[in-house]
C-alpha cells in the first residue's frame, strides 16, 4: 500500500470516529497538528474532559 493511501485512510478513520462521537452527544474535533501526540479531543455535554 502506498504511503499516500495510508495517510488518507488514517484521516478518513479520524473523521469517522469524530462523527460517531458527535452522534453520541459529545463534542469532538481534530487538533490539526497543533498537538503532535493528540489527534482527537472530546468534551461531553456536562463539560468534563474525558
């Protein structure tokens, strides 16, 4: 598998996970390379960090 295809699959997977988290009443978003060790952050509706 080519390196570009691996990157695209990884990005699609991150967006898929965020979509599922948002459907479960959480607010999730990508960090967009601001934090190299974190890809996704989430806050639930009670405003506590999980």
